[in-house]
C-alpha cells in the first residue's frame, strides 16, 4: 500500500519565529506540540488552522485504514527563493524518513500555493486542501495580491516611480518655502516623465547614465564635457529667462521667440563640446577617427546662424505689426546665407570623406581576406 504524506506548509516560518519550533515537524504528537506552542505565542495565527486540519485529515484517513503520516515544513521569513529552497530541503528529509510516495498538500493561503511546483517536482500530489479563516480570507488574498503586484518591476516603474518623483519634488520645494513653484515643478517633472514613457526614451537615458558612470570610473573626457555642456545649457536657460520680457500684455509668441533666440548659441556650444569629448574618447579607445561625427559641427553652426536669424527677425516682425522688413535686412540675409553655406560645405565634405572611408575599409577587408587565403594554402 502506498504511503501518503499529509503535508502542511508554513512558507514564512511562523512556527520557527514565534514558537521556536525546529522544522521539519514529523508525526502527530510533534505537530500537536508545535500547534500548542504556536497557539500560546500567537492564538490568531492562521497556521494553527492549517496544522489542526492536517491532524484532522490524518485521523480521518487513519480510521479508514490508510497508511498515512503528517508533517509540517517551515520556510523562512524572507519569502521567495530562500524560503522555497529551505522547504525543498526539508521535503527531501521527510520523504527519506517516511518513505512516502504521494502527498496531500494543505495550505493556509494563496501565498503558500506558490510552493506547489517545488512539491510536485519531488512527490506526487494526490490532493490539495486549503484552510481559510472565514473572517480573513478575502482580506488576506487582497493583501497578498497587492504585495505581489507592488513587487513587480514594471508596476514599480509605471506607478511607484511617478509617485516617488512627486513626493521628492514636493519635499524639496516645501523645505525651500516655495509651495507655488513646487506645484509647477511637479507638473514639469510629470510632463518630462510622460514624454520619456511615450517616446520610449528609457533605454537611451539608461545608456547615457551608464556612460556617465563609466566615464567617472575610467576618466573619460566625454564625462566632463557632458557635465560642462549641461552647465552651459543651464546657464543659457537662466540668461534667457533673465533677459526675456514676460509682459502679459504682449502677444504670447513674442517672449517665446525672444527666449529661444537667447538660448540658441548656448545649445550650439553645448553640442560642440559634447561631440568633441565623444570623438576624443572614441579615438583614444579605438585608435581611429569616427568620421560619422564630421557633419555634427557643421550642422550645429548652421542651426545656430539660421535659427538665430529666424527667431530674431520673427520677433521684430511681430512687434512691428507683422512687417516683412526684418526679413530683408543684411543681418537676416547674411546669417541665413552663412548657415546654408556651412551646411552645404558640411554635406559635401561628409559624403566625400564617407566614400573615402568606405573605400579604405573595403580595401582593408580585401587585404585581410587575401592574407587569410594565402595562409590557408601554405
């Protein structure tokens, strides 16, 4: 006759922590003693119901003439990998001691049922019984599901991260006694977060962050040029804010154009410095020049001249009742012409250098293949 093991699971080790009972607990007398100790330590613990159900099931099957044994396995307070490993080890011990070939599994909640695959991989489970305290079943299930949900990395990033950002920004501005500005900062922070989520910029931000950490540890020039570039942009923003007239009587587009005109060359300077650091690091690391960055300074200078001319001319045009005269001045024509000329020179030289670079790579690949072929024939 097959021997059946009535298996009670205490995944978070209430018996060990509260009643100081060593597990595994094998046999009716040992389980009754453990139940009495836990009952004295914590009469409201639901594991009491589970262990008494296991004993009751043992008595019932014993009266029916079946060969049964009862055992309680205890895990660890840190529910998860550690507790499940402990349960698996204790199950192996109990199986050797009892020679059981199948098991009736008893649990006291949804949490314990996560151990089911571990048990099934070691012994056949003929039945699963769950004991519930009627007053706490729904509450326990809801609590455990919420805890498991909050433990998910995706849920943390989607829901907990924005809440954490709001609390941090709010706390900083509250400490500085700037409650009104704090509300605006919270909206700005959430806006940036939503833009990152919508355009899937998380990976790019992660790459930038990892490069900055790597630059700090390895002394890369790009790490410092990125920092200085951010400082340049920040200074440009403050300069533009202090030199822009935000008069509410003006048309809303006028201060925007003035603000953009003030930060244009700051963006150009920051971009040039950041790209210089990047190219230098690649040359030091790979001992070659990455010609794909050749077009960057031309594009940045072209953007600076053209954007500056457009923003400034639009500003004066709107102030003068949409006059076309600002677009006919030598300043506008000269800046736009210089911008177009720089972009043209950059595009032509870039494609020329690119063709030369591709040709050199192709010739180098042919030489390497020829050398390998000669080596193989020798």
